[in-house]
C-alpha cells in the first residue's frame, strides 16, 4: 500500500459533506480523487470544495470503481444502497468505510461481512460515537474490569421532537426503518462495544407510529408531512444475551418526554456502574459506602494550554485511514456491526409478529 491513499466518495450529500470530507481533507496521507452521486451537481460541488487537483466526477459509482488508482471508498448513500455499493467496491479491490447502519437488512449486512472476508479488503462502519472522549475512557475502564461483569445496560436514543424532514429519512423503502435504524443503531453499537458482548439469544421488540400521522407538529426541523412519514416514530427492544445479560434499547424521533438522550448508555456491573448524560458518572461501593464520581474531560493543564483537541469525527476517520496504511484491524469491525443490524431487524420482526425472536 502506498503511503498516500487515493479516496473515492460515493454519495455526496449531507453526511459526506458534514463528516467524511472535512475529516479526510485534514489528513496528509489522503488524496480525495473521485466523487460520485446520482445528482451530478452534488458530486461536482464536493469535488470543487474538497477534491485534489484533477479529481474526477462520476454520475455512476460503478465507473468510479473501475479506476484502479482508488485505494479506499467511502459509502455515504441511503441505507438501501449500502450493501450494493460496498460489496461492489470490495470486489473491485477497494477498502471500504460505509456509513451506519451497516445495511438496510441483516441479510445484506452478512453479505457485506462475507465479501470483506472473501476479498481480504478492510471494511468498517461509521459508528462515530465510539470515538467520543467518554466512550474511549469507558472502553478502557470496562476492558480493565472496573465495572466487573456488566449484566444490565440501557442504550438510549431518544429525541423529544427531532424528526429529520430532509433527504429520505422518512422513506421506509430507502431506509428500512425510522429512529431505531437511524439513531438507535448508534446507541446499541456503543453499548454492545463497551460490554464487549456480541452474542444475543433473544429479542422482544415494539414499534410505534403514534405521532407520525399528525399534521403541523412541533419539530426541530420543521413539521413533517404525515403522507411521506412511512416509518416508525419510536421503537423499543429488550435484548437478552447468551451470557444472561440484558440490554434495553430505546429509540424515538418524537415522544412526549422532557429528559431525552441520544447515543448515550447506562451500564450496571457487579463491581460498579456508569452512565453518560450531560457528563460521565461512575458509581459503586467502597469502604462500606456508596460513591459517585464524575469524570472530567475539559480540565486545562494551564491557562494558556488546553492540549490537543480532536473531534470524534476526525479521530474516527484518522484511525480508519491509519488501519488501512498500517494493515491493522479497524476499530469497528464488520462482524460487530453485523450483530447490531441483526438485533435491530429482530426488534422490527418481533413487533410485526408479536413474538420474541430467538437467535438459535
């Protein structure tokens, strides 16, 4: 592998422009060489703003994949195209970062993981919340056994009124679902990763469309159109793992709840617990007393120096590119992301049938 990677972008919409392109453009070992979008003007605008000299623009991503000089492809399309584009890119000899969720369906997620194994190319999924300072801290604490055996957890992804009214977020055919597959996937990935537990035994789930049919509703992004809102507005699941641990998964774009949380977690272990809301708290028992400790992430070493600051997006993209350059395993593996997709699909299936879904 060269010490400078040529990267192609498939899908030049909001997630590409808001996350991938700004972070990639900061890296000295990256050359943004190719851009593809079904709307040619979006690809052209992205190339003009972020592209290296001579960057190419394609209306069809398959033409981009024919370019043998491209080393890495970032897939930033709607969910229903994740598997198709990612598998084609892997088979074309490219390493792939695909935005979350891994795929619209669990079967497609498994196909993606199999393609990565078969081709020997690296595949990662954009679960950026693993790269927050509190997440990195808790991962180390959990791995060190500070909480003991984590047997109960909550994965929080709750918005009071935060329905995304742009793009195709409300389109079931394009996305596969609503808040569960959109933001619930972040919370679930983060919680399973901290627990280091990827063996579900059973899932019981419910899904609701209670507020979606309302016209003129209050919403951060403006009122939604009930006619085009074809996904759920809230979904919940109880996941029982093979080791007996329980994970409660909660997601909503619109719910009548004042205290809401997004991409947050609660962990309960035999030796201690942790939760992150506006701050990270650790709790436990020591010397016959209960304690709560808050972990600080903004303490300055001196008035004139605050240390290196790197956003979670920049850290995520940097570590991914370093994994490709150094031929190491990415932080988010396809096998882990595949389990997240399987659990999410099981919640939807359980709601549809009214029965628990068993993984054996």
